[in-house]
C-alpha cells in the first residue's frame, strides 16, 4: 500500500478529504459554527467511526473495530488534507475567525459523489451538527473518551475508581 504521508495510505488521505468536505457541505457555506482546524479534527473522529455515534449496525472486521482505541489524530494528515481542499478550491479558510467553509465548487464535489460512504458521512455530519458542535473542545474529547470506554465495556466510574 502506497503512503502519501508517513504512516498514512493514499486511501486514508482521500477518505479524510471526503469526510471533511462532506461535513462542511452539510453545514453549508454560510454557517456560523466554529470549524477551526482543531475542531474539524475532533469532529472527524465521529465521521471516521460512524458505528460509534449512530444506529449503523454493521459487521466490522477486527482491525476496524479496534482502530478507534488509538484515535489520537495525525496532524500532518489533517494539515495536508485541508491544504489540498483549499488548493482545489473546495473549501476556504477565513483568517478573520480561523474557520473553514465549503465553497460552491466543494458542494458540487460532494453532491457528485453518490455512494454509501458519503451517505453515512452525511448522516453522522447531521448528528455532529445537532449534538456535538455546541460542545467545547474539552467536552468533545471527554465524549470521545467516554465512547471508547463504553465500547470497551468499561463505565467511567469503574475506570476512574481503579486508577
């Protein structure tokens, strides 16, 4: 498998681009939400693992099921993905507020992709828009940790009591 960035396959790179563009497309180009790089990276956890945030009942292979236990993001991947999206004029960056927005061209890009991956990403994007966007970065990270602990079969009280 070819790597586009050290430790990142070409497939993962492209899927990250698709997830970010789809998420920003759901918010629309005139949104007033806080979509800084750091927040987009946090939102991508939910986008990358839709089975953790919605009612997607899928048969997941072992590697996929346990890959989110090591969820800490690769910032080089996101820097490259955002730069690529900007260079292709699919998104733009506002230096005034540090947020990213979809462009008309980006909306066309997302609408032109009709597949189940994009459809799932749209559903999770709506979930994020309704349930996660209003949270602080700290609260989002706590939510992610809680989701992972719950998936491991550990509740927070048990986990923190044992520490």
